[in-house]
C-alpha cells in the first residue's frame, strides 16, 4: 500500500471484529490514519494518537452534537427516534461528566473521584477481591471444568464493583444487564430496537441509584459511592446527581466489561503458550507483566471516540468540524515504531512508552488500577489452584462479541485438575 494513501475500512464488518489486527497493520503501513465512511477518521499511529488525546480543545470527548450530555444512544449519526425519546424522558437529567467531559469540567471530576479510585484505595480492596475470587473458584473446582466467562470472568469484577458501589449482591445480574446495555450505548452502532432496550436500562439504573445517592448524602457510609457523593477537594463542591449518574455508568464500564474481557483474552493467550503458563505458575511475580502485555496485545477496549470542534488535519488527512474521530488505542498498541514485532506476545518486551490499553492522556481510564489488581489476583488464584488447564472445544465458542469497540470471546470452556 502506498505511503500517505488513506485506507478505508468498515469497523463493523464481521471479519474485522474477529481479527482487527491485520487492519491495524495496514493502517501503519499507510501512515497510521484511516477512515470508516460510516463513522469517521481512525487514528492508530502511536505518537499521532498521543498528541490527539492531549488536544482536548480540538478533539472533544463530549461527542453528542446537541450538548445534552451522554445519551447512551450509540455512535449512530441518525437522530434518536421519538419513541426512544419518550422512554428517556423518564430518566434523571444528566450532564457530560468525566469520560464525556473536557477540561476544566473533566479536571474537576477527576480530582473528586481520585480519592475513591486512588492506587492506595484500590490496594485496600485486595483482601476483599481475593475472597470473592476464592469463593468463585471454590464453586467449580471439584467439578474439573468451568464455563469461564459466566462462572468467573463476569462475576468477579461485577461483584467487586457492585460491592464498592453499595449494590445489593442479590441485584448483581440485573446490575450487569444494565451495565452491558449502557456500555453498548456508549461505544456501538445501535439498531432502533437496541436503542429502546438501552433507554429502558438507563431509566431503570437511574431509578436504582438516585435513592442510594440521596441516602449517602444524608448518612455517609464507607463504600465508594459514598466517597464519590460526599468528597470535596480544594474547595470544589461535591459532585451533583447529574454528574454522578454518568460517572457511575463509566465505572460500570471500567469495573466489569474491561476486566471480564481482559481475563478472557489473557486466558486464551496462556492456553496457546504452555511454556508461559508454566513460567507464571513457577514465578507468580511475573503475572503483572503478563497482564500488561495482554492489555497491549489484545486490549478489551479497542477504541473510544472524539468529535472535532474545528477543521483540522491529522497526518495530512482532512477532518471537518463536527466529524467523529476514532482513537484506535488497540491500533497504537500495534505500532511497530513503538512496539517492534507487535504480533509477538512477549512479557519481557522492553518498552520505552506505555501501552494504550487503558487509553492515554487526560482521559486515561480512571479504573485502571482496579482492573489490574483484579486480573493479577484472578491469575494468581487460577494458576495456583488449577492444574493442566485445557480448552474444552466442545464447550467453547471462540468467536468474538459483536462489537468492534469492545473485544472479547463468547464462550470459553476449560477442563483442569485440582492442585492441592
């Protein structure tokens, strides 16, 4: 492919969803920038994307064109249908916050939640996370087999995030249902019917959390939600309910979908590399390095979105004001100028720049430390207690979830022996 031509690709194509990394290689051969005619400009060059991520004035995270706050209505260009608007009219008002806000509002939001999601606060959760992990493994270890995603990779992060948000454990699967729909509403192209489903989830989640927010204003507790509701920093007023609701939605994304797919994607790597699995059993201190390389090599979130606030050019490619731009974090992780031989999974890889598995710049994922800790504990316990782990092909479906923005497998069946 000639240098400086702008490749076109359909991100929603099923072949791309199954294996996006060939497309990223083509993007890098052509200069790191491409286009999806249905969405907008794709940016995958590492240095170009790093500069874009910092340029919040030109590339805004408030991607809805009507300034009505995060709509959860997908990245579609067509207006929200009247019947969907009718459902959404029952939701609590919200504003752009954190993930969908730009400085200075974003800076204030980040400052106010940093106490709740600081590395120190997250490390204090380790005993609780390990207990949940142990209980989940206890439930299937004597069986010698597990349906990994619903029995482990989903309930681990969902239970953790539910506990720290003060959600009743009896409500966890309802909580996950809402979270899945609203996450899809943030990152996917949605059909009309899917928009209706997401709108109902928005209303139901608001109905669930608004009373809990109000309760913690009256009587603070020691959970993360209470910290978020009541924290004041440097004279900044606490977050409003309009700000808290979209931030809770974002913590759902950071708190369960990302970690579920991180665990699943990394398990598949180990199933295809017996030597690496053996190494991690012998040297559990290497598990964090494996997690970081998994986040580079096959990240659970492939891309997010920005909207151009003015005309600009990215590596010679014209971008018009109002157009969507797609920071392709997974593509940057495969930039051969930064990560030589990017197709190789190498936990000893010397790195001069950080991977972008959690994004980059001001909007670097606020839940990154929590996801890292959960994945570390998950693999310490899985590899410490399960031996001879094999893929059960008859109980697996290794096709990918139908999303180009979120990357994970549908079904992973494992067989194993118990390590005493």
